[in-house]
C-alpha cells in the first residue's frame, strides 16, 4: 500500500472543482525566488507564474498572478481592480492574510477568496505552473482552469518591458 499523497488546500479545491492538474514536488527548505524554483525544477521561466498579494487604498486585498520574470505595474494593477492605488502586502502579513507562507502562496484556496487577476500573458500558453500551496510544490494546469478556481479575471498588469529586463 502506498503512502497517502499529501494534498494542499489548493489541490483539494481543484479536486473538488474536478479541475485536472499535475503536481511537481522538489526539495527546498526555504523560499528563494520563483526564478530559483524554475531553475531548480528545470521548468521554462516563461511558464512559471508567481502569486503576489496587494492591499488597496480601501484596505481590501487583491491577488495578482504574473510571470516570474515580470514585475507588477502597481498603477495597472490598481486600475484592473478598480482601486486608486495598491501596494504590496508586507511579507510578515502573508500567512495571516492568505493562510499560505511566502513562496508557497497560490491564488487557489486562500483563507478568504480575494479578487484575483491573472496576467493576460497566461492566455498564450496551454499550461502554466503556479505554487501548489506550500514551498517545494508546483501545480501545472490550464490558465483557464486557474482563472476559474481562483475566480480571477485576465488583465495586462505587467510593468512595460519587465519581461525583457529579466532575460
């Protein structure tokens, strides 16, 4: 009998929604960066997306899923969620707000469902990788399925040229 597979909140939610995904685990004691994760797992950088949490001027929280080599344009992000401005959530508050740790944060299955935006670039791919809800785990799924599971919308929220700046 094999050992029962560990499931994160994100995986349980995807199972509940009958959304197909693949999980990829890797050895990692602490989070370094999304780029390091892609390098460690041998995944193409353009297919790996990171999850960022922001706070709007109103005090509401918003989730943005963008390419690991991209940089969030705070003005575009605020406009996408109908805020005057947004700022990054301080690292020390990530677990309290989302239920996930830094480096294991994903838009699926947070403690509370926040408005989410998936960068429009994801529409160009059949499958992308996002954190699986814990450090050392990535999930491979269709962008449309991520969008559905997270209740997200597509929008262009990258700083112009941020993708090229990191290549």
